[in-house]
C-alpha cells in the first residue's frame, strides 16, 4: 500500500472504505446502488406481471377456475407473516440507528423466522398442487378440483403463471433469508453501531421489496 493510500485509509473510522471520503458519501452510494438494484428487480417482475395480464385477458375462465383451486387461507397467512416481517425488519434498522445491538439481533431473527414460516407454508401448498396434478405444461394431470367436475380448457396456463411468479418470489425469499442471516452474524460480531448501520438498512430494503411483490401476487393469483 502506498503512503498516500495508507494516510487516506486512516482518515476515518475503520468501516469507511478507502474509496470514500466521508461516511455520508459511503452511505449515500450504498443506498443509491441498492435502489438501482431494486429498480431492475421491479422491471424484472413487471415483465412477469405483463405476461399475467395478457394470459388473464386471453383465458379469463381458466384463470378464474385456476384461482379457485388455490388455498386462500394459506395465501392470507403468508401475507400476514410477510407484513409482520416487514415491521420487524424496520425495527431492526431503527434499533441499529440507536446502537441497540441485542434488539437488532432479536428483530433480525424474528424476520428470518417469519421468512422460514412463509417457506414452510409454501411447501405445503406446493405439495398439495403436485399431489393433485395441478402442474403446468406436460405435467398437467388434475386429480382433484374444487367446485369443478372437469378441468376448464387452458387452466394449465394459469398454473404455469402461478408457479413462475410464486417460484421466483420464493427464490427471492430464500436469498433474503441468507442475507439477513449474514447481517445477523455481523451484528453479533459487533460490526454495527449507531454510527454505522448501512448493511442493516440495505438488507431491510431488499426484504421490503420481497414483501411488496407478494402484496401484488396474493390478490392477483388468489382473490381475483
């Protein structure tokens, strides 16, 4: 390391990266980077929502019949779980801002617990669909239908959209679990304080996006 770089590295606290001049600059850069990432995630899911809209207009009866096969209680339970997890994620950020390390860990664990509950509920929901043959494409082989004596034509298209949207969302939930767990480990090490809590804030932002996407998926797939 050059003398110049060494001097620069010791200008601020140890968590200030060498390519930033001030903690504020580092925080704003991290926040901007996360917002850009979230924007592309929204664009990604927007394309899938457009596909949903196109197929919904094309096969309205199939989508209505397909939606009736979903377990609304499980869907509603997962909605409540994710909304609560958004609250605990926000509380983790607030606790980090106040320098309350134990509270940060507690709220992060609750958020992770909620995410795991979401995935367990989704596992049982997927298991039921697989058992009943309500799968997309060539795997479509309905064995149990709610309120229908026979499958509606093109209903497999609905389940193709359903598994694509909820499957990708579930993948984001899994990523969120690992990210939050990593933040929890770093918090346990004492890496965060009321002066430096950027990673907690960034992770919470990602988790809020995961919750937001589900808020749209639940009514579109389960209620309409």
